C-alpha cells in the first residue's frame, strides 16, 4: 500500500544496522494504514537519523546464512516434487521414522 508522504516523530522511527556489513535501514509504522515500512538507508542517512534522536538497533546475520554446504547435492525442483509425493502418503511419518532408525536418509526407497 502506498500512503504517500507521512509525518513522523523521532520516536516513531527505528534505525537498524547490521554489524556484519554495516548495512542500514529504518523502519516505522505508517500512521495512515498501520503497515510496517522498511527502507534501506545509506550511512549518511543513518547518521542523520541518529543525530536527530532516532533509536538504533543493531543485528547480526544468523550463523545459518554463513554456513557453507558443499558436501551435499543441491535441493532441486524434482526433490521438492518427490517430497510432496512422500507427504501425500498416509504413512509418510512412519516411513520417515523407520528410515532414520535404519540410518537411511533416502526415504524414497520405501515408496
């Protein structure tokens, strides 16, 4: 939704900066429609907002996003379709438990 220009107080805005790469943004709730609005902010904009008294929140990228997974094949569209077919079976959970107990991570052998 695009409500156009809105007037905000410094208490209505929060600046967020990622400590991993210094990427900045600011967030506020639109006073017209109550939707959360997030905008990217260059360092100059972050500095101006902070100098105006806007609250700063820092965050870090979750560790899971930095993990490198090179020892397994990529999850493909066909894998997703196979997974969907597995979930369509009434006994999918029992077969999953059996495959884990057997040490077999490929439950498609039981289809």
